[in-house]
């Protein structure tokens, strides 16, 4: 199948990104960032929004081999291990809104609601012949 060419081996893991260069897909992210505190205080606790978004993007993509602990091995249901992005460079649009997380007393807690739209930039013809 077409997706098998998108699987990337990193250390002992095989990652299957849903958005990849091979499939000519990009993703746009619409993020609602919920956290305790009043509006306008997003950057006061926990760092600036640029660093927070970069950490999020890294968590959605295939990690570099040096970020996978040498002792980690895939579980039986992690072959392949699905992730959103082959590379965070495939994010073609980003919208971030902030609002209050009302049921938390921990100022370091956050909840993100992420709406993802994928876009294919090349049409494939698949045949059973």
C-alpha cells in the first residue's frame, strides 16, 4: 500500500506519520489553549508561547533518534507507532487562542483542544490492476 513508503524507522521504533512529504500532505492546526489564570497571562507562567508551541510541534512529529532512550522498546501495539507529522515543517497554518481552564487549581496545568485539517497537494491514482 501507498502508506508503507511513509513508515520511518527510528531506533527500534517504526513511525507511521499521517501527514508526510511522501503523501504530499500538510496540516493546519487550530489550537485552543486552556490554562488557569486570567486572560492575558499566558506568558507569565511556564514560558513564552513560542517555546510552548515548539514543544507541542515536537511531540506531534517523529522524534530524532537521539531523543529516544536507548532502553525504550516498542510495545506489541506500537508497530507501527502512529504520529501526526513526519516533520513539524509540514504545518502550513497555525491559529492559537487562549482561554481559562476553570476547574484547575494548579497554575502549571493546561489543556489543549487541537483541531487539525489536513490538505493533500497531489492526487494519487490507485488501481487494483
